[in-house]
């Protein structure tokens, strides 16, 4: 006996995941998590008995519902499903899967489509952050066809612009959770920053690296992984995140001078595998750190003709290309503030139907 659950599979940005309506899943979190582990096929390195893709970037879940918050259309809960452990975590948001929430909400009738384009106001339930996703809806129907290209995804698709509203400190309580632009943790100079995603910036040279190593090379360096994990644990406490040993935040981003015309080069541990690109919100935090006076990126990042305030487009280099972030910064006697963070993503509906899990996990009642 199996239980059928309505489900869509979507690519959002450079990730892929299962999208559910909250009303189609168990209301009890523990039962819900067991159902999702079964749906993805965890724990198993291949996730062979489920729909997971055997990698953190393809073992994700988005749960969507109509929001009861003022001026918000839908709530979106992101869950990271571990590949090799029976663990489902809501400790972080995901900006990549968020790119699919707008189209999904329209497709499922949660938001009425407008002619030309439809703005969907999305509240991320993980941290309360609100973003506005502009979805292309010619003839009042979602289209996934277009000319927009993002590195890490083949081909071109309809653009989805995402404007994040006041996300500084949404996870840690402040843009600079430690109160400093630079700290020393584990004997290394770091910058701890939270502009939508808790990130620890570290200079590659301080780790004896170039910063241009491949993800495989970095993952195979056991001594490096051990050292970074020790710094991450210490950073978690310093960033008001508590004991992060079992959490996926903060992300550890190794930075170096750009070498392909961008603003800064990155390699990001998420937190134990190395991202083949960079996460959406992680890229925003990195871009913010690259503009922050006194950060570990100061003197490394190419800020171009940036004057210290105003709008700036930042091309963040990563292992598979660039991630472009539009920033607007204000610096005055009151300090450094982020006024706007926006970016371009794409998404595509891959499958819509029902997923089956053993009835012994959840009967569907």
C-alpha cells in the first residue's frame, strides 16, 4: 500500500526540488518530515528509492500556501533534506527554489495571473523575509520560454526578477552579527555577514589556497574541511546561531581576487560539500561583504568606480560562471546600510503529478 501526494518537480535557479501545497502534506512536522524523507529517498547516498538527486542542490523541498500576512501573497517554507542522514532542516532559506515559488503559486491558482507579467509577493517562512518575484505571464499564463540565461543552467528561459525587501539580519539579528566588519576565528581573519544568508568570508591566501581550485579538489582536502568546520562551529556561536554542528548554516565562502572580469571570486562550502555555483542569498551576502569597508574582502574585491554609496552591480564569480547581484548601499553617519538587493533567476516546471510513499510512513489521513 502506498500514499499518493500531489507534487511538482521544478528547477529553481541552479537547484531542483519538490514543490508541495502545504494542505497536501501532514500538518504535524515530525510526520511531514518522515514523508519527505521517503519522497526524496533519504538516507541513501544515491537516493535510489526516491526523487532526490544524490546532492544537496537536488534534495530540496518547497512548501507553499496562501499567506495570512498583510501585503503578502504566499508563504514559502524551504526544507533541506539530507542525502545521507535522516534529517530535514528548516534552519536556512533557499533563494534558488524561491525562484520557482512565483510560477508554482500561479500554476496552482494561489495567485491570479495578470496580463504580461505578475508580481508575486513571497514571504519566506524560515526567516520572515519578503521578496517580490516578477513572473512572465503573457495571455495570463506562466511561460518558461525566454532569452534569459544564468550560469549553471543550460539554455535560455523566461526571466524571473527577484527583489528582496529588507533582508539584512533576518537570520542572525543584524547585518553584522558580531558587530564587527572583521573578526578572528580559529586563528583566521573572517567577516561574518547576514544579508539573507549567514555567510563567513575567508581569504583563500590565509588558507594556503589560490581560491580558484575546483570543488572536487577542495572537497578532497580533508585537512581543509576539518579546519573550516572548526571555524564554522565557532562562527555559529558568534553569529547568534547557537550550536551549528547539525545545521547547514553558516555557509563558508573562500574568496580571492576576480580573474574573469567580475567583482570577486568565490568557492562556497554548503557547509560540507562545495557548491558548483553559489546560492542566491549567499551571493547577496558575499556581494554585501565585498562592498563593506574593513571586511576581509577589502583590497581583494574589484569595486570598479563605486563611490561607497548608491547602486552597484556585482558579478560574483563562482566555479561555473557568474552570479549578478544589483545592490544599493547607503553609508552615512549612521553606518553601512543595504537599501536594495535584487537579482535575475529562471525556473522551469519539470513534472506535475503525484509522488508515492509507503503508507506505513503516512497513510494520507
